[in-house]
C-alpha cells in the first residue's frame, strides 16, 4: 500500500490541484490574509485526515491486535465506498464546528468524501484490489487494471468501457473536490477576455 504521505500528496497536489494552484498564486501575489490562510490550513487538515481515513484501522490493529492489518475492521473492509462514506460525516462534523453553517458543513463533508475516495483510487493505481462495492459485491477488484487491457483480449466495446469507468471515477472524485471547494471560498470561473 502507498505510504500515508503519498495519499495526502495525491489528494492535495493532484485531486485538489486547483486549490493548491489558487492558494500558491495568492501567496506569491501577497493577496492572502492570515484568516484566509487559516481556512486553507483547515481544508488541508480535513483533506489530509480524510485521505488517510481508509487506513484508520492500521492504528487500531497495531494497538489492540498487534498486527499491521489495515484493510479490515473486524469483518468490515475499510477500503470500500461504504466505509469511506464515514469521512463524509466526519467532514460535516468538522465543517459545522468551524463554520457554524449547515450548507458549508455539507460542502466540507463532500470535500472529505472526495479525499477518502481518492485513497481507494491511489491504492487501486498501486495495483491493489479494493472492496469498492462491499457489501453488495464482496470480491475485491482493481478498476485501473482494466486500463491497460489489450484490445486483442476482449471486444473493442469492452476496451472502451474499461477505460471509461476508471477515468470517469477519477473525474468524479476531482469534480466532487472542485464543487466543494467552490463553495468553501475558492472560485473557478472562465472569464473570456474582450478582444
Ligand atoms: Zn489503503
């Protein structure tokens, strides 16, 4: 499994690249206030914690069971969309404490959920099989392994579908992060210049 820092970097530098780009620009132009910076740090904290969320059982199992098992909490696989959705509620809780507004708390929840899902995608990219659809489908799968499936091994339609599903999943997680960020102080707009 990728190291914890890799999960945090994948989320901050790749999935939330737009946030990092906008923040760095504001820092270099000296446009960012200490309050704005605090908001960014809170987002980085929530994103970082949520990006590590599916590995939370590593700490539990080391302390309680003396093992480094980190993909199951008892019979429940932590690397599943179901378990990752707990990050959504964690984000809502932190968001409400920080902003005291229900709508912003929901957006923080979506941001945290995108971070948690990005963990599953990076583990998948590292060629581990993930219990995405537990308990509906209990066989671990690696969606990204289909990306390099050869046309000769299946039909052209299968090849296209395999590519679409993995890339679309990555796209959806990035869109979730952007959607949440747009409501948490970041603005992404197309402003055509008048010629
Ligand atoms: Zn993991």
